[in-house]
């Protein structure tokens, strides 16, 4: 990072951004790539690229990140109507329900332009979404002349488990967003992948949203390091999440955790009702806060239910997993 040459990426003049974008486009078998500051902006740029008519709709899962956690940007900024389909536990949805939600071509109803999928699925405990399902969705999309977008914030964590080549998995999608700043361990940024003409359009939207960056090569180069050993590192990260889930699963006097449901680098657990029901006792938000304050361990208490989410990454060691397990128990025992 210190030695890297930089330029102005708004003018496509940062050599390392160019190298990184070309390398990732090639890696995923897409024509072009675009470096953006965040996954949220990358998803928004891609949905606005896929839905060019104001008031058209995007079909997406009710547990998807785009629908729940991106501040309604597609509606607020993009003038795009979210058409929501119920996600199943495994991150998929019913194909029958998808077919049924296709509207007749009438001016009374918002017409869909894109179907969005997510893999791994953060709202479904990091579930991996199979390629067979993607191909079935693609058949519907093709018939209805719809585009396909993949929120692949943690795609590679999923694909090391699914044992599918990245370029094979992303083939059915017109646009794909990959976060560099999550499991891949880069300091900042996401990349959006797709056809040359779509990425050119997305680049214009990025500029409009204030996402054009100067001297961005300094962070973009980190992706080249991350993609050197991604398949080894991410496999280990997934194993660390499983290890913590197994440790917590055995603590069945305090927490509920289902290790078998952990598919990637994400796990959730709940405090048992015998703990939360006691007057003045611990809830999931307080547990998360105390873990941060007393042990510097960052976890996410759910906004929608009483789960705590833990995510592993390349800087979390096997020893850290054991420390986290102990810290969780320590905080619980001190507060019951
Ligand atoms: C599945 C998914 N998509 C998109 C994002 C958004 O990424 P960012 O936080 O970089 O905006 C996240 C962030 O956690 C995510 O989990």
C-alpha cells in the first residue's frame, strides 16, 4: 500500500485501480469491473443500472440485505419499487411464488426489471444458495425478459464450501457485487462486475452518488493480495465459525446455537429464555455491548429478533475463537 503508485480514478487514471478491476473482471469471467467505496453503493448502482425506467420494480427476498439494511436507497434514490418475495431458511424462495408474482403487462402495475439474489445469505445465517436454484430463477428471468443481480458480498465464503468455480456461478447474472472489505480482509471497498456497457452506466451512477474516488489505488491493491490465497483463507474462516458454533452448542445451560446450520463464516446464537426471563437479567443487546466494552469483541445483536451474530475473518485466529467462547460465557455468568 505504501509503495503503490496512485492517480485519479474519477478520470480512470489510477493504475492500481485499473489493474485490480481488470484482474477481478477476468477472475469472475465478466467483461468489466468497477471499484466502489461500499457494498451498499455497489448494490444501488447495479439496481439503478438494471432498472432504468422510473417506477419499475426489483424482485428481492424479504430477508435480503438490499431490502432490509440499505436504508431503502433503491426507492429513495433510484425510484425503484421493491417487490418482495418470502425467503426460505436456506436463502432461496419458492419458484412457484416467483412465477405467480409476475404481473400482466398493464400500466396499473409496476413492471419488474430485475431479480436480485444473495449468496452467502446474511439474513439466513450465512446460507449458501445453490447454482441449481440460480439456474431455475434464470429460466423465469429469461422468459419474462428480466435481468439478474447477485449481492455476493460474501460470495467467495460460500463458493469455497459449494466447490463451484466463481466464473461458473456468476454466469447467469448480469451484475454481481463483491465486497472486498468483509471476509476478503481489505480495508475498504466493493467491486461491481458485468458487461462493459452496464459498468459504464454504473460508473455514471457512482459519480452521481459521490462514489468516485481519488488516489484509490492505495486500497484497491489490497484486493490483489486477498485474491492470492482466498480459497485457503476463506475455508479456514468458515471452519472457525463452525468451531465457535460447536463450542457454544455445548453450552446448553446458557445459549442455543445450532452448529449444523453454520455453512460459511457466520453464526448466530440466542440466550436461553431461562436467562432472559429473569428480572433485570441479560438481553442480547446488552450481551453484545458488554462483549465489546469488556473484551473488545464485536458482535451484532439482531434488529429484528433476539439473536446475536458473530462473523469470522482472516484476522480472527483459532485462539481468538476460544477467547470469544470464554468471553461470552464470562459475560453471561457475571450477569445472571
Ligand atoms: C449481504 C450484504 N450485502 C451488502 C452489504 C453492504 O456492504 P457495505 O457495508 O460495504 O455497504 C452487506 C454488509 O454487511 C452485506 O452483508
